[in-house]
C-alpha cells in the first residue's frame, strides 16, 4: 500500500515539477516580451501546438502512422506552420511599430482558432491510445508503463531545461 502511495506521489510530483518548470520558463519568456525582444509569437504558440496535435490525430487515425512517426510528423508540421506564419505574417512587419506585431499576433491567433473550429468543429476529440498499457506489480502497488514514461520524460526535460538555463548563452540571457 505504501508503494502505491509512493508511486502516485512520484508521478504527481513529476507532473507538478514539470508544471513549475513550465511556469518558470513562461515567466522568463514573458520578461523578454516586456522588454520588446519578443514580437508576439507567444500569443499563438498554443495554436501551433493545436495544429501539430490535429496533424498527429489525423496521421494516426487516417494515415495509420505509428506513434513515433506520428509524433515526429506532428513536430515537423507544427514547425513548418510556425515558419510559414513568421514568413507570411511577421516578416513584412520587421520594421513596423511593436503594436503592429501585437495586432498581427492576435489576428493570426483568431484565424487559427476559428479556422480550425470552422473546418473540424468545436467538439472535443479523444486522442487514440497508441501505446499499449502494461501494468507492473511492485510490492503492494501497481505502476503502468505510461506512468513510467511520463516520469522518465519529465525528468529528462527538467534536466535539459536546467542545462539550458544554467549553461547556455541563451539561458544566461534569460536569467
């Protein structure tokens, strides 16, 4: 029983720590926005994630990609969407006042959100379960491979973020 509590606590802690690191990174990034080094891309970053998630959903359900292939293709599609948005919306505004970039960011965000709602509807969709769930019995508790994957991924990303913030030029500039 105590092992089950420990497992739930560690998984919860990994989620909590990842959230704390995300908030820390967000605060640092918003500081850049306040100083004018950031030109509105943050406003629709979530919309670009949405495009990548929809592509992953489409790739798994209709193109029958495997998990890793769908994940990599979703990352590629989200990256290409960001590059395309920067090329079409922000590059013409390079020498414009900052308010123009802000208005453009809001417009692009509305366009992406409402365009996807119009094309695919506003109903929530469940992402398909592509990782077969296995449960391991350890002592008095159970832990699944998905929980272990979440824990491992969280640890790797937190270590990577610490490295970026403490050891790189970009991280030193953010501090």
